[in-house]
């Protein structure tokens, strides 16, 4: 059975990195806050929906001794990640759907960037429980995510602001069109809902540590 999300990202893999820098107005702060929330001295980090390895590259910069395992459903995306990260023995790759595949356990931190919003809400809840089980005690889950507004009116306003920001940042019509194509499979949830589901899964200190319009970084700790 075909996976619509996989097909969308297979098609746009070649331009994904160049697009992302233009399409996230808060790009630098967004990714830096994400890496800041990883457990200090982390030895095992799992990157869910790793795509082309952008987040894992930042993780490796700040945690050079950590073993990073990248999991993504798109083989073309992971091929680009392999090219980016090279043959480092501390990096491994797995083509798999993290929503259904088993996750490696005893992780210090599990991270994800702009991926989990492709799942429906029930799948998000199930994934948060699975992530909690895969962390070691004291481990952190860090989700750098595209979120919905708390009301339909605010959600619509987020999108208007985003279009204005990316045009001012120099995104081309094609980059915007590709992004809108990828967004057709989005199932974004609000910050409030996701924090509630994280707490239901067992996470303590679940909070939103960064938010700029539709981009947010959420984190929680396994007790």
C-alpha cells in the first residue's frame, strides 16, 4: 500500500534542504533550541523522520561523541543524509516508518524535526507513548514541529503570516509551491494538545520552549 507522505518527500528530496532554509523564518533559533534540549553528554540519540539529515548534522556538531540513528520512511531522503554525514561509525540509518516500526531502546534523547505533524492525532498519541518507552530514565524527547493554531482563526492567520515572511525572505514561487505541495499531507495539532498527549504518555516537565508563529519546539523528560 502506498504511503502518501513517503511519495511526497521522495519527489521533493532533491530540493528539500535549499527550500527549508528559506521556508522557516526562524531557522537558526528553531534548530539551536532543539539541540539545546538534548541531554547533556548524550551517547545515544534517535532522529525520527530524519529526512536529509539536517537536524542530525546539528546534533553531531554539538554532541560529537553521540551515536545518532536516523530513521525515515523515504529512501531518497536518507540517501542524501548518507551523503551529508558520510561514513562516520557513530551514525546509522534505517529506512522505516517510525509510527509502526520498533524503536531502539535506552536512548538518551529522541528528536524529530518537522515530521510528526504528518501523523493523525491518534497516531501521534501512540507514538508519544512509544517514544517514552524507548528513552532511558532522565532521557528527553524533543519535537521541533509545525503546529496548528489554538483556534481556526489563528491557524489561518499563521498561514498568512508565514506566506508573507517567506516571500520577504526571498523564497521563490517554486519553493513556496513545493512547500504547499508537501503541506497537503499535514495534520498539525496545537501546542496545547500535544503537551497534553505528552503528559498522558508519562512525560514530566513537558513544555513549549520555543515558538514563532507556526514553528514550535516541545520537550519532555522521562521520569
